[in-house]
């Protein structure tokens, strides 16, 4: 498995430093207040004004014609592929992409699609790798319909796809008749880290979405954007998948609050991730991947502590993180402070010293 939280220990102290994931964030008091005051209606018939406002804001933010609020980012990906593809079609994505590694085989189970994994360092494939994976359109091979990228690349280390690579991949796709989809689970982390606007980052990509339940701190939800015709088809699949909601403005208000108050502060999470990586790298034997955003991957084996043991020992100290793809992943977010980062480094140092 790619994602293995430490097993619960009834004797362990309560979690005080939660680095498991940015999905662990809790709505702030101000966000809860915005939710309580939300103007609501029936979202399924287009009568929820707060949800409609959120959709309009995300469509404008990403430079697309329309958008739709979804219960989860996974549903954004699944509905998008179902809108683009037919059974037997082929999707190209990095081997560690969320649609391959973390969505329970939904694309095969629900759509009968083949996802071809592309190799590449740090969770990204190059334009040349993509070009080499394309084949002539013949009756002997599945139609290649869609290329998908994950921004940021989670298992790759939270790395940011460069704008030039995205532009080139999109150009190659268009030249060969493929649609383009951006899994934007941490898209705004990428835009804050790179200084590139969301509209520019997603330019040339047919669809893209933003996850509000990670670093942006909302309790649930993602919003996917694209052409009006595409969003109409996504809505059809949202209905079929049971994703249509009623008074969704209660949670859409949390997403709007996040857009207003939690985007620029993602830079704080990135700074905490760099501080964590810097502190860990100063401990002999710990191998750390330099973070580009809010994810820090490290291996303590060289310090004489296997990763699973390190996770377990930190759990005893009230620090929660996860094993992912053979490494430990620490994820910074709005509920993690700079002082907690320093405390975490101190705990790791003590565990290594004891070993």
C-alpha cells in the first residue's frame, strides 16, 4: 500500500502534532461562522446561491466557462474520466498518479477504461515520455482519449509540474486528438509556490479542479471546471454517482471562506515543510527529499530506525504521520505550527539517539 497510517495504540497519548495529511485540517472558527450564515437552497436544481457563487468563482479563477461543486476530489476525477471516455478507451497518467494509486480502481470498475502508467522522476513524466507512449490509431489498440497530470505530484514528493512542461504536454495532446485533465488536489499549493496564477497554470488544459478539503481547510468538497458542455456531462455523472446535494451552500460557504482567507497562507505551510526538511537532514543517517510545497518525504533507515518503527515511536509521542511508497510522509497544513515542527524534529533526534 502507498498510504499506511500507524496502527492505533490504546496506550499512546492523544495526537498533538498531526502531520498525517492536510485532509486532517479542522474548519476554523471563522469558517464555521461563514458556514452557519450561508444562504442556501436546493443545489440539485441549481437553486443554492452560495454553491452557485462558489462555482462561478472557481470557473473564473481557472479561466474556464463553467464549474460544478463535487463532494470529493476523487469524484471530480471519476466524473471527468466518465465524461471524456468510453469503455475500452485509454488514459495516460504517471505511474504514481492518484487515479491509478488511490481511487480504488474506480475508472476500470465504472468506466472500463485502461490507464497506462508513464514513468518519470518525482511523480512526473516528461513531454518526450508522453509523446513516445502515443501510438497510431488502429483497430488493434485502444483509442487514446485523455492525458491526466496531478498538480502537485503527491507520491512524487509534492513536486510542482513546471508550466513549460504542462504547455508542451497539452500541445502534444491536442495535436494527437487527446483531451487534457489536471487533477488539482493541491493546485493552489503549486500556484503559491511557483508564483504562477491558477488561470495561467491551467491554461491549455480542458478541465481542472481544486480540492478544498486539504490545505485550504474546508471540511469537504472539490470544484471541477471546464467548458459548459463538459460540465453538463460531469453533472450527469454527478447525478448518477449520487453526488447531487441539497443545501450544499453550508459547505460551499467554507470553500468560499478558504478562497478568501486560506490561499496566501499556504506559503506558511511550505515554509514549515522546508524547516522540517532542513532539521531532519541535519540528523545523521536520515535521507530527506527537498520539499517544493507542503509534503516532506524522508527515510530514517540510515540512522538505524526503520520507517515503520519511526512512525510508531513518534505516535507514542503524540506525532502522527504515515508511511507512503516505502517512505515516511509528513504533511504540513494550517493546523501545524512552526513550534510543532521544531518539536517534531526534536522527537526524531531523540529516537535516533536512542537507537
